[in-house]
C-alpha cells in the first residue's frame, strides 16, 4: 500500500485532458480528471449508464445539465463543490479555467 497525491504528477503542458483510474471494483470506479481550459466539444453531451458523483478538488468549472422536463441549466463548481449526476442525465463541461489546473474527483457507481 502506497500513499498518492491527487494534486501531484500533473504535467506542465496539458494539451489534452487527463483521465486516470484510481480505483476500479465491480460496481464502482474512481477517476482523477485534470483539465486546463478543456471542455466538451460543441454539441457533445455525456449520457452514461452509471451515476456519477464528481467534485472539483482544485480549480473551477461550469457544467451544463439537461433538465428532466426540458431545457438545461449551468452549474458553476469551485474548489470543494460537488454534484451527483444520475445515470442517463445528459451533461457536458462548458468551461474549465484556462489559467489553472482543474482537478476533478469522479466516482462512477
């Protein structure tokens, strides 16, 4: 067993978002995601079969979440904030800070 630093090992240049699996078990997956200005491509929405609990550990971001009754809303996340996204709810990352790393902790269950 070794200790790890969720804020460590981030490259100085980050041309693409990094997604790393930290823990994988039968009904849970925990990932570290690092963004620096990256966001979802225009028109792209995530729609997953799993629930996703996601927290911004460092940095800031804006998520767009589709409402069940139509339309969508923006959720701004700063350090320490989290959301629990139910399975099949369409969502996308509209913005992450281009000036600092946004480190996400994502739990898929």
